């Protein structure tokens, strides 16, 4: 099982999460203009005004990243804190969710199990193939996404993921 590393944020570090007036001004600007449809002239004006607030947005992004790290640190600290003792020892407002698991095949067992499912009539080879992902096929074939698209572009649907905004 992979371990997730979490940066420990100290109470002293949290004092640095207070935004400056520049950052708050940038945030107010972003909130006031969120989701507003703009014609070309309004968009051009918006871009100029936004770009004048670059330092505020940079600081706001930095504070946001620190807040994410702080939230992860708090979450881990709470998990460790409430992992001591038994369920009966927990305060009435604290509960652990039911344990869940992920499943994977032992090496070489996917073929054996798939054939067994087909032989027993629980599924067909076609149904199994329909459940295979593009990524799984690439991995099995030992080819890259680009090669897969080059070979089978007409049979693959390309769905855009949400873009990630990076502010440094």
C-alpha cells in the first residue's frame, strides 16, 4: 500500500496565512467577476484590470496552497489522534467510516478468472473486452497514448479533463 506524505504545518506556520490587502483586493475582484459573460471590450478591460492585480493573485494562490497543506496536516493529525483506543472510546461526535478496500488480481490470475467467468456463462469475451479501459489496453500492449491514438484514433473518444491553474 502506498503511503501518502503530508507536510506538517505548525501552529506558528498558520500565522502566515493572513492575506495582505493586495491579496484580498484580488480575491474581491475575482469574486465580483466570477461567471460573468463578457463581450470583447469588457473582456479586454477585465484582462487589464486583472493583470494589474498579479501580485495579489500570486499571494492568494500561495496562501491557497498553504491552506491545502494545512488542511491535509490537520486531517492527518486528527486521524492519528482518534486512531488510539477503540470505537467505544471515541467521543459521541466522532466516528470512523466503515473500512473499505481496493482489489487487484494476483499476477497471472486475471486470465484464469476471466476464462472461468466465460466458461461458467457469467460473462462473454465481448462483455469483458467492453469493460477494458484505453489505459489498460495501452499497458497490456506496452505502448504510449500517442501510439494508441496513432493506431486507433477513430475508435477512441478523447474527453478533456479539467485544466489545472498554476500561479507562481
